[in-house]
């Protein structure tokens, strides 16, 4: 992709985005809500024409060879998509028929997918009666009835319980091992870390960085997380003063457990500040320790820094 | 299998509501067997062209068969609405199909529903219409042309309406109202010549008038020189509405 952009009137949804994806790679696409992830997917799947820029998908030009691209890709959309008048099995069968998969092959693949993705109990159910998690599984399963070289997954695990989510992620890994390339967007950063070979972080329509999860953590994880608890439980005053302390990038409070987590590049100055503020407010710090940076910390740092650099979106 | 066939098959399997189809068949039969016979006794037979006199029940029965065409047309809009509401519209367009194939497949599925529905109603209504029906090749071609062009017009109309309106509920209300306007300003229930001037004028613009007149001409062998003009007008209206539907369809935001 070279300098791909999408404008809706004066609103720039995707701004000169460039990156390459290797074959058999899982390429993660991370960004806050409205950052331009889904719009990028819609352009790469030929649903939306780009306003400017160029992209080649699986060797085909995005602007002139849309149909050839669509014949080689699969897409699991972020939104629900299902045929409401059919049962799960029939819906999978008709989806395979749409892709011109021979009947015998469809039957075999449906059996395999229903078994692999734990869909036995609702295989005969009408799609209209499925829970959102079951519909999600159906959306993923039916995409594997047809052959493809590149799969776009737009937040495919939303609404799934942890067991099913892990089953799906492992299934994706297996398919990548067999040669599939995956373009993956998610809000669940543990998933991105588990699955993706490389990650692109997008913010306000622009690519902020592209690297492996490990490198991102190392480069932007100069920040550490300082976790502490107060003997008195929680304190809004303390949280407020620490949030405005220069060295703290982010402060989150786990209300249930009474644990505060301050992300910082300089724990050596933040820790004394925590004690200083606690003493000022007559509070006692009952425990404190420095934890390793997570991908989430690196992601937040990246996006926060990008917002601070230019909150208006102009460069 | 051909892309169109696959899409049409999927449209027919996934988007057709069997209960709605059943009532779409019952509706014209109700007109034929209740209203037709009810009014038959107070309306004397009249000339429908070419010196062909028919009773009111026969007149209405032919009109009621073409009513199925308008019902079939509504299905086109409903199919598109279901797909948009359920996310299948975008899913299909991200598959190995073009937008043109998708919209044509809806029209083709609508044609199948409209023509099959009309034939089914015709079969049920045969005890009434069969009394005057003599099959000829010319008549058969006129019937086929009326059903084909009528379904294309109303299918395309429903697609354009479905694209223009923001919710499926509004679509249902507006399409029902619009189709009643088409119905009561056409020649389904009464000949245009007996209507007030204003309705007669609207009737002359109404494609359902031409669909019904051509169908009757084919059924009762009452074709005149006017029938070929009506056929030409209907063809132009159907082509025009099809273009409007395609243009509207291209504007759908995804």
C-alpha cells in the first residue's frame, strides 16, 4: 500500500497510509475507535474506492482488478452478517455455493468446521435465533468453506467467551501455518500479541508505527507500570494529583481490587511522588511494585504521544 | 454454476418469507372470487377492445393476476432491505461478484417470483378466466411480455425506493402506499374510459395500466393497434425505472 487515503467530504478517514504485508503473515491493525481501521479494510476489500494512493493486493491492482482480488480473499466483518431465513448449516452451505465450492466439498468442510469450532449444538438452529457469539462463529466458519489467500478479520472475537476465543485464535494460527495470510484488527491487545507477527498502529487515519509486538513493547515500553494499593482503599484526590504529574502517561484504577496502575517512563520519579502525595493526603501505601510493560501500555503510549504531537490531526 | 444463477438461488432461498408469499397469492384470489363475483351481478358485460365483451368477474380476474406482478416487485425491495439490515449486502460485494451482478440477481429473482406467482394465480383463477381463454402464440407472447416488463418496472421501483428510504419500516409503509396508488389508478379494477378525467390521465402514466391491458389483450384475444403502443410505453417505462434503480443502487453507502 502506498499513500492510500480516503476522504468523506472534508473528513479524512484514512490519511496516506503505507505498509506491506508478507505472505503467511498475521498483520495486526490496531487503533482507537474511529481511527480508520474498518475504512482501510473496506478499501482493501474493494468495497470503497480510495480517494488517492495505490495498493496492490495479492499481485492485483486495487483500482483495476477488484474482482480478481475478491476471488482470492475472505472477509469477516465487524458487523453481523447472516442470512436470516436459514439454519446455520444451510446458511454455510449456501455461502459455499455462492463461492462455487462443489457440493461434496461443502459438505465435508461444513462437517469439519462445525466440529472444529464447537458449533454442534446450534448447527440446526435458524441464524435469526443465534446469540451474538454464535453468529460470530458462524461468520468465521463459513469463510473457511472457500479457498482464499488472504483473510481480513475485523474484530472477529467480539462477544466470544475466552475458551471459544482461544479456539478461534489457534485455528487461525493453524491456517497461517498452512499458508494463509491474515489482516487482523482487534481491540483486545493480548490477542494481537498472541497472534500477530507485526502490528501497525493507526491513529486519526495515520499510521503511527509498524513493528513486531516485541519491538513495539521494547521501543515504546521504556514506560513501565507502577502498581500500588492504598490501605484506605481508593482516593480520588490522589488519583487526580498523580494523573497530572508530568511523568505519568496514564493512571487507571481497578475499583474492585483497589489497585492503581500508573504507566510511566520514569518510575524512579513517580514512586517518590506517590509516597509524597499519599503522605500529604494522610494515606498509607500498603503495597507497590513495578510491572513489565504490556502491549497495551505501548499502544496507549504511542497513541497518546501521537495525539499530543498534533491533537488537531494536522501534520 | 454461473454467478447470476448462484446469486438468484441464494436470493430465493435466503430472503423469501414464505408466509408473505402465501398472502401475496391469497390477495388476488380474494379479489377474483369475492369482489369479482360480488360486483358481477350489477355490472353488465362491456367492451375491452376489438369488440371483445367480457363480464366484470372476467375483467377483474385478469387484472388480479397482474396484481401479483406488483406484489412480486415489492419482494425486490425487501430482498435488498434484508441484505442491508443483516450485513449480507456488503458481505456479497466483498465476494466474487460485481454490483451489477448483485442488482440483476435481485431483479431476476423478482421475475421468477412475479411470473411464477402470476401463473399460480392464473391456475387457481382458471375456473373463472378459463371460460374465455384460448391460447394463441401471439396472445402467449403478449402475456409473457406484460409479466416480464411489469415485474422489471415494479422490481426496479422497489429497489430505488428501498435505497432512498432510511429504514425497513418506512420502506414497508411507503411501498404499500405507493403500490395502492398504482393499483387504484390503473385498469386492474375498472376500465380507464369509465374513470374521471384526472384519474384517466394518471392512469395513462401508470405502468400497471399497460401491464394489465396487455395481459388482458393476450388472454382474451382483444389486441388492437393500441396494444403495440402500450407495449412500447411499458418497455420504455421499465427500462427507465431500471436505469433509475441502477443509479440509486450505485449511491448506496457501505
